[in-house]
C-alpha cells in the first residue's frame, strides 16, 4: 500500500480509480434522478478542494518555510521563481 503513495503517477491513478469506484457505488445505491446527483458531484468537488487546500497550507507552513534556512543561497531563487508560483496557483 505504501508503494502507491511513493510514486506520483501511481498516486494519481489510485485517486482516479477510487473516484470511479465511488461513482459506481453511488450509481448502484444512490438516486440518479433529480438534483441528487448534482449535489453528490458538488459535495465530492468540495471535499476534494478542501483536501487540496489543507495539503498546500501544510506544505507552506510545515515544509517550505521551516526549511528555507537549510537551502543554499544559490538555490533560493528557484523556490521563489519556480516552486512557490506553481504551489500558489493551486492555493488561490
């Protein structure tokens, strides 16, 4: 199980497989008529967004900021020009 989370490609594939399984479970047991399905999708997107928001918040507060002192001075511009803008794109 731990090997799945060690590789980004495996993690993304596992996430999609889990999403498909949850969708199939909902189709089998849920109400597909009316607005129930729309509410289900909205709730799923809301939970996913919350998990991503908390994850990126933890990255900034507990990984990047405390370790900035350990990074050599010649590599610090890469953090501000490459890594931080990419992370902040998802933090909006």
